[in-house]
C-alpha cells in the first residue's frame, strides 16, 4: 500500500516513542561534557583480515569491546573485516594511534592480461592493499536491551 510522505510521517507520530537512555534524557544533541567512560563515538574500521588479531588485541588493551563483521573487498575480492568499536571521547586519539600501529599497507601482485597480445599472457601488476579505513560517528542514543 502506497502512502505519501506526509501520511507516513503522520503515522510515525502516532506510534509510541521508544524509551530514551535515562543518562541522556533531556540532554541537548551534543552535551558539553560526558560522564567518564560514556560511549560518545562509534568507530567503523575496515581492515585486512591479516591485521585483525593485532588490531583487536590493541583495542581490547584500551578496555574497548570490539565487534567483527566479515566482508569481502570489491576490487580484488580479498577478505577484510569491519570492526565496530564504541568509545568514550577521551580515547578517540588512542584508538586512531592503535590502528595506525597495527594495520599496515602491503604490496600484492595480481595477474592482468597483456593488451594487444595474440594470446592471453598474464602480467603481474603490483597493487597496494591493507591499511585501514576508519569512520567515526557521534552516538546520539545508546541502549542495552
């Protein structure tokens, strides 16, 4: 059944609103201070599976919980992992440093066909892979159920 955007928003307003985290109830979108250890940021870190063990150990040594989501790279089809890490404000730079120290770029070779050759002759082409891609997002709401 199709509903116009106005009808959809009206039906959403009629729904009961979910409970807010009591520690953040009535708080502004970005409070000036947070309690020590309160989760303020969510980091999504995409890294190669070869670096997973060292990166996980480094983050757990900082007292953080890590969730792993396995995935496959698009271009080379290599295995990689997306880690989700909740962190307080005071650990953001330490998390970045831990990832810099444990996730390294490396050169791998892939076979590519040599253009213009009468027969398909594979040519080894160096490709830089590895390192990490980090996304850090503000947490507006957090509930443990």
